[in-house]
């Protein structure tokens, strides 16, 4: 199973997680909020500071991946990879880490602009 580590206090991140959860009908992706109390204990191989800076995921073989590759893998696993597969096309693949890096670095400012809040407080971004 692919494990996706996400920032549960990021409004934009939570919107993507909600979509992924909806499509995860076969349970191929496990979603783990890096802000959970048990994160450090349950996943000692994942640096919490690095995971807060950029999206991280863990492949079934235990390897940890990060950045846009996590997004592509998660969407592939839920059967909707065609929506993001273009990030790996020749030419674009070279820009994908840069584009994702900009998004990750500025996600809270973008969230404020797009949703009206930069960070979620308590459970105000939680999706059922």
C-alpha cells in the first residue's frame, strides 16, 4: 500500500486529500497527517520537518519519495493518474520539481488567497 503523508493544517492540501479519499475506493492509499500525535513514533523513517516542507510518501517496498512524485503516485493508485501523468512528460518533467517546490513553499499564502485562510485551526479543514 502507498502511504501519503500530508499537512492536515493546510486548506489546499486537505482539498486534494478529500478528492483522493473519494477515489480511493480500493484502499490503495493510506493517508497520514504529519501533525498527528503519533506520526513521529509510527514513522521514524520520515523526517517531520522535511515532510512539512514538501509532500512525502512511502512506497510499498518502504522507500520514501517526495515532492510532485507523491502526487503522481497517489493519483495513479486511486485510478486517476491520467489527470497528473503529464507532470512526467519529457520537458515538463524537468520543470515539475520546480513548480511543485514553488507551490509547497507558498502553499499557505496560496491557501489564504484561494480559501480565505492560510492554516486550519483544530478540525476546521477535516473532511469526513
